[in-house]
C-alpha cells in the first residue's frame, strides 16, 4: 500500500507538472482504495476514447486461467499529452500496470501507471491523482 | 430578425472572423526554453489599440477547484485543493443550510455520475475556467472568444450591448465584457442553474450571476477572479482567484462521449444503494 501511495503521489506530481486530466465522476464510488493491484499481462486492445480510455490486458492467474482485465485511464488527449502513443501499445505488448480494482470485484480497475517493456513508465492521467 | 437569430448570426460571424486568429495561434507556437532555463517574464503584450493582447493557449492553475473550491485534502483518487476562495476571508463558501445538505447528498456513492459534465454538458461559469483542460483565447475585433477544450466556447462581445432577455437560460449563460484599464471584466447572467461547480457538487442556481476579472500581469500570466452572487444558495457573494498560465500547445479534440464504460458501473452502484434503502 505504501508503494502504491508513493506511486500515486508521483503520479500527482507528474500531473501537476503536465496539466490536464479529464475527470468526470466520483472515483471513490467506483474504485476501492483498499484494493491496490500490480498486474502483468499482454495487451489485447487499447481503446483511445474520451472521456476515458481503456486498456484491455490478458492476465494469467496462478492456476493458469487467463482473465481479460479492463483498465480505465484518463482521456485520450490526457494520455497523448503524457507521452502515450498508439505504437507503444500494440496487441501483444507486455505491460505491468498499477491500479485500484473496482468495488464490484470484477476484473476492472483504474490504472495509475503502466510500465512498458523498455522500462518506460507512463502515468495514466486517470481522473485524478493530483489533477488540478 | 429575432434576438436569437441575431445572436446566432453574430456567433457565426465571430467564428468566421476567428479563423485567421485560429490559424495564427494554433500553429507555430515556437519552441520551449531548454530545461532549467528560467524564462524572464516579458511585459503584457498589446494590441494596436493599446488594449492587452491576452490571446493564446492557457491552462488555469485551478488549485484543485474542480474537486472543491475550499481547501481540502486528497481523498483517494480525488485530488486535494489549496482553496481558491479569497472572499469571505475564511475561505469558506457561505452556503445556506439547504445547500449544505444538498451538497452532502451529491457526494454519496450512488450519485457518482450525477455531475452534468459526466454527461457531456458544458461546465458553466466559472467552472469552465478551472476544469483541468486547457482553453484558447481569441481577440477578433469587438470580441473576446474563449474556446474550451471540453467542447465549449464563450463569445463575449465588448460593444456594450445588454444581456439577452431574462427568459433565455443557458448552460454557459450570456456574457458581455468591457475593459477597465488592463482588466477584462466579464459580466454573465442568464445561467440555467443546472451546472455543478465541481465534481463534489458545490452548488449554483438559476439566480447565479458572475463577474469575472481577467488581469494580465505579464505576457504569460493572467490573474483570474470571479465573484459569484446567488442569493438562493449563498448568504452573500463570494470570490475565487487563481492564475491562468499561457502554455505551449494546441487544443485537442475531446469527443465526449465516445464510449464510457463507467456509466454501467456507476448505475450498478446506484441501483445497489437504492435496493439497500428499499430493504431498510
């Protein structure tokens, strides 16, 4: 949790430095601050949409079952301003994602940052951390 | 010709007039100074008539106002805020008791999607000026035009015309402006009262009127103040203030809503809360 909070704080700093995130609704209603996650998986789809974009990632569970997780991020333009590019997120790309899971327990989460195979970390601009 | 038709024609004319300004200002933004090199503040730019030239691309330093106008700590993924209320001096919104109760209700989890901007309605005034998205200011002759990235705009005539009739109610209201020295004063009425002031549901009604003061203090900074008067919600007028900073960059398209999966999730939460109440 400490690590997650540190990441959230780092994300906040980045957002303050770079400006806009696109927030629309209560995140505490939808996501659970008691359910931080760090998951590694393979991109199946990146949906560049507003007001929020979504990354779908196949994550292999301990028993070998593959679950397709949906990660919410900031809007397409917020991601673009943070350096996200379509070519970095092609299907098959392996990502490690820090996120908070949805309260409903489904494989849905709000991403705070992603780690690309080349070691580059991108902040997700998700509705919120530190947006001003 | 009706007043509405005239307004529409005027808007179309201003958009047409704005085209050269758009092409001028949305291209060739120059290059940013090297990292670590502090750019010296340049004086306020001037138009040929001597009025300040405030045109350009701006991002407000809204200090978390979109998540609460008063000073507040971060709450999970909802950012904290430094507090932008400068009057009353205690930094608190002078809400009437019913408004305090309504605002508490608006932050319940089952109302997580009730903010009108979540449904792509425009943010209103003054919220349009502090949502965390940039804006582009144009100054065609006789007007100030503010293009907000969140698919909204304000066309502000400077010719002294009166407001539209009181019966016309608008999400962004009807704004008229004038220069007082170097300060652009914008007077806004005819608001519809349907907007929220931020994601935590701070309140305005259809009785809201706003006086905004934009004072450029150097070539890249505007001091922004807005005084909101709304006797249905507040016991007295109140004022917020923050800087607007000129930035390199362009407006990007925000096609709200292309696809929002939150709606389904938040409906589940609302329905569960309602079912819980029914059981009680």
